[in-house]
């Protein structure tokens, strides 16, 4: 495989082109990178028999995280990436090619991938590092993409900044609900605090099991996948308590409709499965240390990737993956060993609920804004 590259590390920008070929396929991966992000333009050429639909896979060996894509559906689980044709560009004759692109977060030292495979057929690559020479005109800003705030979240099934809410109570595509039992917890549309625009969803959560207060999106999520991506901006006032609390609940068809839940315990973020009370990470000192607290008094971007075909989960706080909130099918002590031993069924969320549920101590006031759920990863 021949490799060429351009790099200007002094400015924080790199432009790299990598290509590899053998009888099955050829991939040209052209990278533009800056201090904490990148775009990649990818051209896949079919050198084998005619294809009616294609699937390109590769593995990142650095810290790259795909956030959005165009002309293909691109999903990432852990470091493994899958790109599937967009339908209209799925037919590839022998010698035919398709182009698509993506944007994500990265670090300047992250290497370009070298293990491309088209429909399972490797596209070659000898791992030879590319030579470097400075480019002539490095750009000073990243290429345009979806805005980091607001509601431009592509074809997401749920895409809401709550600006369509006209009264003090949630309405329209958002409805108040109190699973199991209702107490003194409340939900309202807040016009005084917002991440973007002038409105957000406010939950005044109360301690004690029978104080459930959630607002549910009316959208049916049962066909979102194969990886479901969820993004929300969240702000809260009180540090996560030692006792178990939940502020995101996704009814899960694989659990008979019981919740796949995101919240906290022992002061740190956690996943919890209602059917068997399994947690991710394990609630050992080592497991909790691999999670993160949810900072108070400021807006935080929280993102999830839920694999609906395998027991896989990923979680990001801002652009940083949370190592204790990761399940990849291989049991890891203090992280997902308990989680994976509890069930073999992949999760199949059908709806989204935002709110507050406490199983002991823990009042909190929580705001949600700029919420997106879809089959492609939205940016923070």
C-alpha cells in the first residue's frame, strides 16, 4: 500500500491522505485535522464483483470519535466503525466508487486507520507510516458542520429545544408521566433557564420512591438503530447522592418494557437495568472511580450510544468517553462483568423519558435542553 501525508503540527492542523488496495477494493482516506477534531473524506472503490449495497468497516487505534457523516450512515462502537451506503450510492460496479465524509473529535497524534474492509474483504495496507511535509495553506477554522448548540440534528427521530412549548406544562410531543407512582415531583417548561433559545424542560425532583416525575417524548424509538444515539444538555443543582437516582429512563422491549436507566449512585454517573438492578459500572470503589460525577451549576453535554444488536454501550460527558460507562461484550472486572452476566439480550429502547426518580435520599432540580435521538451521532 502506498501512503502519502501532509502535516503541519505547529499550527495544530494536519491533512493526511491514506490509500490501500488489493484485488477486492481500494480506499482513499483524506483527513483534515485540527487540535481536537477532524473531518475525513473517504472514497471506496470496488475492485471485485458488482455490489448492490456496500458496507465498509475499519478500526481507529487512537481517540477518534465519529460525530456526524454525510452520503453514508456511519456508526461507531468502541473503536470499531461501520459505514453503510446511503441507498442512492449503494450500487458499485467493478471499478466503481462511492464518496462519503464524516466529522468527529480526535487528538493531533491519532493515526489514520489502515484496516479497511469492504463487505468483509480486506482492502490491504502494510502499516508503513506516512512521510510528512508541510501543507501550503492550512485552514484556520474547521469546515462547517452542524452547529454545536441548537436543534439542527439531521434526521433524528427526536430533535427538540423545547422552543415549541407554549405553556407552563409540557405538551405536544412531550407529555408528563409518573411511572409506578406519583408524588410531589413536578415538571414544567422553564423560560428563565435555557441552554439555547429561551426555553428548557425543568424537573423538580423529590427524594423517595413514590415521587416519580418524568416527561416522555411521544416519538416511537423502536426502529432507531442499529445503534441508537442520544444527546442532551443537562444542568442540575445538587451533586449526585450516594443513594441510587435516575434522570433518564428508556423503556426497553428486551426487558418487557422495564427501564434502561441513566442516573447516579455513590456520587457518580451510572447505567442501571430495571429488570435485574444490574449497574454499569460495578458499584465497587474501583468501578465508581472509572465513572464521573455530573458537574452542578452548569450545562453539560451528555451522550450515549446504545447498540441494539449486541450488548454494547458507550457514554460521553462532553467529548470525553467515560471508561466506566462502556460495555463491549467482553466482561471487564469492576466495569461490565456484572452487567453482561445478567442478560444476553441486546437492549431495544422504545421511548425516551427525562425526569427524576429517587430510591432513597436525593432532591434535585434538573433542566434538559437540545435533546436528540437518532441513528447517527449528533454533536455536542
